[in-house]
C-alpha cells in the first residue's frame, strides 16, 4: 500500500501541491491528471481536449490514460478479477 499525507511541493515561489492526501491499496492504480487550460478552452465549444488541441499535452495525457485502461481491460482474466 502507498499512503501520502499532506504532501506539499514548492519550487521557488510556485506551490505545485498543497496538502495532497492519497492512499493506493495493493493492486490498485491511481492517476493524477493536472488541470490544464486546454480543458477549459475546449468546453465552451463542446469539444474534448483531443478534438480542440489534438497534439497538446492534455490530449497526450488523456491518450496515455486511455491506453493504460484498455491494456488493463485486455489483460483482465477471470483469475485476476475481484468480485
């Protein structure tokens, strides 16, 4: 198990994380996605970031998360499924 309590990360005067708490149990996977301006820029147009900025960092993060999820689903066998 991984447990993080009240993590603060600061680079010079820029606070990146402020009081992050996270618990990941054995066998679980956690993903932290940053808030990017691309998400806010795409919403008024009814688009996702992959449509609004297909080569941007936010679109890359979404693509990597989707690939991970699909790999996990494809590798899922009845022996690995938790009821």
